[in-house]
C-alpha cells in the first residue's frame, strides 16, 4: 500500500514538473528573443527600469543600514515613501543573492519570464485538485497564466504580472474544506502568502481581498443550509490570518498609512483605466488575432495596451454564455464560477460604461465605491485577472465533466483566440552612459551630490543611470510611481516634463535648484532642444563630458530668484490663478506682482504678509492692484474667499480659486 502511494506521489510529481517545464518553455519562447538577459530589459517604458531600481534598492539599503521604506535618492529632501511606489520587497529580499551575482537586469527579466509560468502552474495545481483531471487542469492553467491580462502586464508591470499567489490562496481554502490542512497550518500559510503578496503588489492583495469577499458571499448564498456554517468558520480563520499578516507586516503598514498624507488622492484615473465593453470580444495587438485587423476599434479603447486586458475571445465568450444559460441545471461549482466571472467582469468596467468612443453615463456598481480612499487608486480594468481565473475554472470543469475530443477542441480553439502575439513583447536595451559611473560622479561632484537629471522622470533613464552608478548621487526627481503632492504645481517641473518654458524661467529654475539643494543640472542624451536651450541661456557655468552637459548652480547670492508655491497653477499665460494661499519668495532682485479680481467673483479680502508687516487689500470687480516685493523676501498672500468654477476632479481634488496673479 505504501509502495503504491509512493508511486502515485512520484507520478504526480513528474506530471507537475512536466507541466511547469512546458509553461516555462512557452513563456520563454514568447518573451526571450535572443537578447542578453543581463543587458536588455523585457518590457517598454520607464516602469521596467524603476522595477530594476527597486530590486537592487532593498539589499543595498539594508546592507548600508538605511531605512528601506523611505528614500532620498529620488525626490531628494522629501523622504519619498516607497510603500506607495510598488517597492517589491518580496522579490528584492528573496532574490537578493541573484541580484548581487547577476545584476538587477537579470533578476528583473527572470521574474517577468517566470511570472506567467508560475501563474499557470499555480492555477494548474488548483484545477487538478478541483477536477481530478490533469489534461483539463493543464489547459485551464494556460487560460489563466497566458491570458491577455498576464501578457499585457508583462510589457513592464512586474508587480501585476506576478499573480501566482492568487490561485494559491484558493487552493489553501479548498484544502481547509477538504480537511487536508490543519487550522493552525492554514492560518500560518495563508498569512505568509498574504505577506508575500503585500510585498509584490498591494493593489493585487487589495483586489484579491475584495474578490475573496465577493466569492465567499456567492458560496454562502448558494450553499445548502447544513454546510453554510463551514463557510463562517473559514471566514473566521481567514480574518485571523489577516490579523497575523498585519502584525508581521506592521513596519510596512506603518509607512503605508503614514504615506497617505503625501500621495495624491488618486494615483491614476480610474475612469481612464476601465475596461471597454467591446474589449471582451475585440482583441488588441497583445494577442495574435489582434493587430491591424481590429485596430480601428481597439485604438479607441481607453488606457494603454498593457491595461486593455478584458479580452476573452469569441469561443470562450460563447462558452461562458452557454454556462450562464444552463446555470440552474449545472453543478453548484459551475453556478458559482459563472457568478464570480460576471461580477469580476462587471467590476472591470469601472464606474461608467465605455464602448469605443462612446461613454454611457449610466452608473455601474463600481461607481458606488470608486471615490472612497484607497479604492479610488484601484484601476478597475485589472479585475480582468479574476475574470480570467474564473474562466480557467469553467474551462477545466467543462473538460472534466465530459472529456471528449469535441470539448477539448472547443477549449483549444478558445486558446488560439487568446494566443499572445510575440511581436507585441518589447525589449529595451539598458541605456548606459559613460558619464553615470561612480568614479565619474565623484570626479565631477564629490561624494553623494544632489543632481537635476534630464530627461526628467519617466521621460528618460534617470533611474537606470542612478542604478548604474551604484546610487552614487541623489536626484531632485525620478520615477518610482507617484509624484509627491508638494511638487504638483511647480512651474519648473512642468517645464521639465512638458517643455513648457514659462516666463522668468531662469528665476524659477534657480529657486528650484537651491530649494532642492542641487549642485548641478545634468543634461543627458535625449533632452529636448527647447529645454536644453532654455537652461543654457541662464549662462550658468557649463561644461561638456561626452554626450552629457553639466550646468553648475551658482551661489544663491548671485541669482535673481522668484518662486510661487502653495495654491497656484502656473501656465504660459501672463496671469494665473491662485487658490486660498500662496507664498512668494525673491532673491537678490525685488519683484512686482499684479493681483486682479475677475468681475464674476465676489469680493475676497486679501492679506499680504512680508516678515512682520501685514496689510489688507480690498478692490472692486475687475480692478487690479500692484504689490512690490523686496529682495530676499518671503511674502504670504491669502484670500479669505474662494470659488470652484466647475466640479472637474483633478486627482480627486476640486480646484478652489480666488484671484489672478501676474508679474509686472
């Protein structure tokens, strides 16, 4: 008997090993295209370079005795909170030996290649446990692990493509019901799984919790009365596992809560990143049937190509519709999976219905919660991951119920409709620069300088250059996710990101550099000519080193400075709106401000405070007044009345305006 059991275990192990090898081979075939895994990054855009930066950051910070949850290497002086920036501590810590030996590029690429294979394998193990059929489970694993969601996110979102722990959680819950795991072990393993997922993606953990509650409710409502009590026992132990996770993750969660004060109210526009209802049947270029054939429709979808993930294809759509129509006569599992499938699909549509260029302003269920704190930063389209998992279960059950050639043919046909397009997977050569080495940085600036690096943020490769130098310098900006709220209205930042060179740019640039303690501006390759020319026209000391220009910041006492901070929205116009309060700072030159009150605005009282001197100004509609600001001064201007011209949300904020401010 024991010998037979050992044979069964060996056979199961061989099958599982073979399944993983096949999944990994398919993932490598799609993603690895002969490029060097140590010198090219899989994916496109600035995100993938930021993830490489993060993977190196954790072992480096801990090795140097630095708090790993906060950094001054990017956005110097602000204490940038990494818990809100997809910091990847799980991968950064667990894969630290590989990162030290092979470099962060190799680690990043291996995680991206392994992610679909691991997701497919985890689903495979879950589905084999559910159906008892290896073949059905294998194809179900393909449906989940190589879904349009998974393939789209592999274009650069390392955190979102790593979703293998989601089916692992379901597998643990099934083991709990099957009583193949003790209660203590269930709580321990589930809490560790949640902790690991927290360190990969807080968003995936949160949406998994949301869908977990939804799935639990579906199971409870559809359960026979005599077994319903077991689901409440499960809920009790899941909550206990959550409490254990909170205790284990308390340092991370402390900074997560603390960071809520400095991150924007909404990190991304949830309406923009909602699934288009046509996307369920219309493919995008990430799938083989997509591309030019349907581009006239898919080009109208909101979001970007990595976030247009709702596609399931005609065969699987028809299969799901058929399951839905016969749900009352189907097995209990099918009924439940159909409900979870449609609920997750409905969530992925967001708060309003999108259909190509048309937006039907009919509130959908997600509209009820999409303005809540934290929830407002969840992108609805990413619920497509749960839709694909529910579809994988339905496909496996469909095959297991009656494993005929015809049924396997239907599922294989559906997989062909989902097959990834190899051409859609981008590669990016690491843009190394001979200037950004540790020796070069020390030679030019000494140890640990603060630099303004251009192109700025996501427009260039500042994060990669900083990583290449071994974190030899700090920078005034960067790209790790969100932009700190204190930087949102900065005119210089607008110039860096939009090439919008505003009047008196030299005065504002000087203040920006001094305020951020920058030693120099480093104009790297790829900087737009308009911005480069505007900086060089300041006539600050400049020198060239290869393809890089170094512009050094002069001493404060030699600079004509002018800067407005607070509730102020600069533009290229001669006058711009202020809100409740602004602070105006000058340098060696005095300045003159003109304040105007539009006719339509009720008369606000205005106070102007410079040092200990405070004066109050009142004027009639349409009237303007001039304020002289002395050199080297700091003046606070405050209006006691504001108005909101339109309820248009900008990162969930409504701009309250008062007066028009301009230079004279």
